[in-house]
C-alpha cells in the first residue's frame, strides 16, 4: 500500500509544483540590479562548472572560478549564486578578499527543478561580472512543505 501511495505522489508531483509561485527566469535581471545597485556587470571572467543533467536536485555539484589577481588592489569581494526557480532564489553568497589567494568555490546546491543558475561576482573598485548556466534536473528538491 505504501508503494502505491509513493507512486501516486510521484505521478502528481509535477502538478503540485507548477502553481506554487516559483520565480520566472526574467527575475534574474531584477536580482542582479538589486545586488549591484543598478550597475551593469561584465559578461566575461567567470567559469561555472555545473552538470548539464542532474538526476537529483538535492545536491548538485557547483564549481565557480572568477579570474582575478586577488591582490589588495584587484580582488573578488563576493560571489552570489541565484537559482531562478527555487522558492528562495538567493542560494548562497561567498565573501572573499585578497587573502583568499584565488576566487575558486566548490559546493553543492539544492535545485527545485530544471532552471538556470546565475553567478554574480563583486570585484574591488565597484565592478561586477555575471555568468549563467542551465541545468536539467530530473527530480527536483527545494519544495516548501506547504506546497504539497
């Protein structure tokens, strides 16, 4: 009996997710503008390693590298990660400085489904860089308990 309920919930899962107020992909521009204070970020200098297909959204490996000399005059101050369809799209913020040696982050993120992941890097001198990559998630995570 439990197996049948599990299969039934699995079959209904996509329908439960659709109407739950996930953000649209266009919101990424809004988050970037809010974070940068309206500054326009450059589109070069960030390398994102994210699998094209993730079988499970609970722990998707993410590797971010930002090209920087990491000196007191030129360094990465912060790296912001946004997942456009998560219930809470601001996934993480990593604070760095010249003592970090390099701007290289490896972590795992939870993703609520197939979506784009946007990385925004804050550099010294008030400069910004941005990059994005899509990932196909076959089994999503990140659902609010009230959504089922």
